[in-house]
């Protein structure tokens, strides 16, 4: 492990969502953790960047206050940006410094709750956010002592909250006046567990961007459903288009197309990887992937629901095969590596001890200042 990587970031060289957004002319605005500028260029953030030093974990407020100063005015100018990012750090720093169950953590969480309510209220009140999405997420978890970076679920697992404030507000008013508008068939507070690799392809397609080349994720249906809540509202007659919508481009049809694009990207990546690495996948897994993809792209698909199901099966299996191939922890090899590391350290200590013994610690140097020169 390169310990230096624990204290900063290195510029991303692989294909990524931020670079794709900038290339496509999407105007991104960023405020908060200055680590972003170690990963990306300032030029990626055409709508403005306001970074703050993040290394002082005892400072719970400077970064958060800076994000508020940048983000809140930007919400009043939705026509000046396409993607607005605010990276708060107070909760992370509170955990590192005082622990998860501290009063400092409670204070920072309450502040962030208020921030989310303020942002959601601003978006709900402005027509410029009719087709805008609010996403709140953490980039990692934390132990009860405030640590992260390990492999335990409490460190690696996090959360994502996806909300369409404008659609929810209009649907609420419609429900009061006319007895109800459904935004999807499930409850708003439905909880689902999804792998983090799904975030990049989902946000890419929502923004109309190419999926990053190395992506192996899929598009969660609920995420797609919330992201297109305004279109659902339009179809019900609650939005600005008065219910006029082409059924051929409905939410389920769009979702099937999204999975089609996502699967094509994943299959392209796996094929390129297999060619470059000599196809390390087992023959059985590779054959199954080819069959699943061929089945999903065949001409005998009955409807958009069938299309989505077939591509979902391919994407699920592709992710499973990739995990089997690339996420392997062989206990024997790990134990051997640890033993070799300890042996090397002991050898260095032994050599140091031998070198020290060659120097007699009792040796003294006497200068005779009374030498008789007569």
C-alpha cells in the first residue's frame, strides 16, 4: 500500500463522469473539499469552483460554511449551471475528531439536515427545477470510533437519497386539489440496497452523457423512476405539458433503452478487457455472458418490460463474474505476504542490532593535558 495516497488524491487518468460532463459542455459548479482539484482540473468546473482546505479534521465548520456561501446563491440562478456539487466535510471531521456518538456529530448532522431542507425548498419553489434532481450521498461510512478506510461494512457502506423536489411539490398541490396523483407505485421512502458502481452509469444517462468506459454497473429502476418524476406527472396531467406525452417514450420505454445502452457499454468493456488480458474469465462464465447478451439483443423480445428484464439479467451476471475475477482475497496468499513482511522487518532489526554491537559503548577518549614536555 502506498501510504501517501491516504493523505490526498491523484489525478484520475481513466474515463470518468466529470470529464465526460465537461467534454459534453455541461456546466459544473463545485464547492467544498479541495481534494476534488487533485482528481480533476479546474477547467472541468466551467460554472465555478470554490475549494476549501480539508486536512484539518479538528475544523468542523470552515468547509461547510464555504459550501453554503457558494451553493445557496447558485440555487437562485439555475440557468447558470447544469450540475451543482457541494461537498460538506463537517460530519466526517466530527467523526474523526470526536467519534460517531459525540455531541459534535449530532450538531453537524442537524446542520446538514437543515441544509437539505433549504435546498429542497428552493428547488420546489422554482420552475427552473422542473427537471432537476436532488441527490444526497456519502462517499464512505465510519466506525463508531470515527475511522474508515478498512473493509468492514460500517466503513464501506454508505447511503444515497434521491429526491425530485419540484415534482413532489406540484404533486402535493394536485393531490390536495383533486384527490391524488401517484408518482410511481411504491412508497417514497422505499429503501433499497444497491452497489455503488451503479451510480456512474445512472447519473451519466440521466445527464445524457456517455457511460464511463470502465463502468460495470446498471441503472436501478427506482432511481430512474424518481429522476423522471416530472414526466410521470406530465402524463397524469399534473405537469406543464397538460398530460400530452408520447406513450412510446414513456418511463418504462426509456428505462429499457437505458439498460440497452448500459449493457452495450459493459459488454464492450468486457470484450476489450478479454482481448487485452487474454480472456481470464472461465469458459463457462464467458459463454454464459455471450448467451445472455445475445438473448437480450435478439429480435424476439415481446415488449419493453421483457427487454429490460433480459438486459438486467445480463448486467447482473456481468457484475457477478467481474467480482469473482477481480475481487479475490486468498487467505493463504495474504498470510504468506504478511509473514514475509514480518520476516523482512525482523531481518532489518537483526542487522541493526549487529551493527550497534560493533561499537563499544564503554570506549572513552582521554586527552592528557598534563604531559611533561621537559
